[in-house]
C-alpha cells in the first residue's frame, strides 16, 4: 500500500516570498517617493525658523504655520524636516551601496578567478577590514577626513565593500570550475570576458541580496554618524541629527525624537524584510 502524495499546489505566499513582503515594498516605495518629491511634498521650508512656534506639539497652529507633527526647538516644521531627512538617508544608502557593491564584487570575482597573489592580497585586506567593527571604522575615518554628505557616502562605501567581496569570492570559486566557464577560457576568452559574461550574471542574485540587506544598515550608519555630529551637518535635515536634538527634549517635546525614530525603524525594517524575501525567492533551499 503506497502512501498518498500531496500534489496540491503550494500556497502563493510560499511560491513567491516577495508577496509576503509586498506591504514593505510599498512602504519603501513611499519613502523613496517622498524623498524624490521632497520639494513638492514638504509643506514648508525645512530650515525656516519660527521662534514663536518652538516646541509646539502635533496639530498646533502658530503664526499661520500648521505643525502637523509638531515643531522643534527652533520652531521648524517637523514634518518638512522628516521628508527632507528621508532624501538624505536614502541618498546616502543608495550611493554607498552602489559604490561598495561595485568595488567589492569586482575585487571578489578577480580574487576567486585569478587566484594566486591576487587572491591572497584581496582576501587578506578583506580579513583586516572585517576584523574591525564597521561602525567604529566609519567613525574613525569620518573623524579624520571630516564630516559632510559626500564624505559620509565615501566612508561608508569604502568600509563596507569587503562583505560584497567575500560573497563574490565564494560564488566565483563555485562557478569558475563549471564546464562552460572552463570551455570559454579554453576557446580563448580573456579573464575579463569570462568574469563579466559568464560569472557575473550567475552571482548577481547573491550580490543583490547582500545589497538589499546592506541598504538598511547604511541607513542606520548614516543616522548614527549624524547623531554623533559626524554626518550631515546642520542645518541640513537628517533623522540622526533630529534624534540627537530630541534626546534633550524627551520629557517636554517627545515628538522631536519619536517621529524620526519611527521613520528609521520602519525604513530599516522594510529593507531587511525585503532582503529576506528576496533571498528566499532567489534561493529556494534557504526557505
């Protein structure tokens, strides 16, 4: 007597993990849309001060200014600063992920395919970088080169490329020995043609998952540096700087720290859950 085999189709959520993350994809898209359209979405100038309207709670109207989410210690509209702060956070995250992803992926593929001295040098540098906490390395570097938007992007990119290099290196080692890759090299294809024509398309999924997870981390790193005064400088709106200011008014003006913290939480949560769903989608064995 043979056991019955369940041939019913898997639920849609199991077949496509991205469906589970659809609400978070929408949330991330809303943050991106607000950042792109910040000049149109923000109700007021984020740097416009109104000392008669300082520390007003949400819903207050002062001097014809409607503070929907309240005002800060200088009477600036908190909602407007949140919208413009989203632009800073997403700009830093996207550019740092792109730069570090390109650098790390290329170096990891070269180390995994060329082997020998290239592998030894690249992977030893990767080990050195990974042995130091990333946020500590970023703080030290920014303290040396100076704060600012461009410096934060470059520092985060140059301190996070080793993670991409490690993933690209391992994936390249697994793919480089496959018959079609070896045949391509035997037929006269150069190393760069083999790397970018045959290996890169096969490791792009794994690198994309890393980039998605790194995105949320870059948002947190930018906020942390700005919180310490080493990131984006005033009067530019930044969620980390708003949190730093709000800690001084937690008892009297809770909204200054609460709303930026909530935005950070939602953005990082959305990025991480999308990364998890993307990993499950590209690698069914990890489900």
